[in-house]
């Protein structure tokens, strides 16, 4: 594997892990506080911030390498970021009643 293949793999893995970390934060905090909208917004912001950080890292890596790799990685990153946000918000929304019920039972 070349250096570019390894960088692309790490880039995609980081974006997926960012979505997973955001989901874990959202699920734990919704169960703990019982508040859905604020915790979902914070979780989405965490995912967005980590995604933008990954895209900035990609820019730093590919700036002098190849412009096609630069723009291809940009489109890939934006695509993964949009899909990750959609999956995150959808999953949080689908599980919200169960988590709020857990919060109400612990009170």
C-alpha cells in the first residue's frame, strides 16, 4: 500500500469513528438528562467539528501531492460528513423515546 492509500483509509476511518463517538455522546447524555434537542444538537456539532478537522487534515496532506486527489478527497469527506450527520440524527431520533423512558425510570 502506498502512502496515499493509507492516508485515504485513515481519513475514512476517522470520519466513521467521529460519527460513532458523536452517537455515543448523544445516547449517554440523552439517557442521563432526558433532553433530546439540545443533546442531539451538541452531538451533531461534535460530528461536524471532527469531520471538518478530518477534511482540514486531508487538505494539509494532499495540498502539494495532486489536485485530483485533493478535490476527490474533499468530495468524499463532504459526502461522508453529510451521510454521517443524517445517520446520526436519524438514529438518535429513532431511539429517543427509549432513552427518555430510561431517564424517567431512573428519576
